[in-house]
């Protein structure tokens, strides 16, 4: 990833698709700042057949990397085919993100790249 690949405030959002938290799989989300500048990041969790969206925001320092089990931390323990949206609310930093879906039996991860949207 380079700074050209990251998104900043007003630059759209990143989507991580097919997120799951179940007895078979868990999903970690990785978010990292790519320009050496701080950013305030918002995560939105879209669960199929739900009329509400869970949101959280946090500050990401320059060049900081975080890996989170977003669904579990938000209280979801049986979710299939969810979508995580990541965007920069403020700050001059740019971010990139990915998902890692982990098989609970083998512990093998599957990389899920974030997709950009405007």
C-alpha cells in the first residue's frame, strides 16, 4: 500500500465484504494510516436484514496500524455476510483497510481486500 492507495476525509469509503462472526469463522479488520498524518476513522457495521447500523469512531495516529475483531467487539456473535464500511471523518491522514476471515477449526486466514467507493 502506498499513500496514493489510501482514502482521506471526503474521499469516499472502503468496503469490506462477506464479514462473518460465527462458530465456523471470525473476522478481523485491519486499518492503517499510510501518509504519516493523523486521522479520525469511522467504522460502520451493516448486518443483513437489520434496520440499524452499528457505528464507532476512533483516532488513528500517524502510521498507526490496528487490527480489530469489530463484530465481536460490537456485541455480534452470529453474523453472516455483513459489510464493514471504513471512512475518514477528519484529519489529514489517509487510511487503507482489509479483512481477515479466520477458520475457527484450522485457524487459516483468508485475506479480504477493502474495496473503494465514492
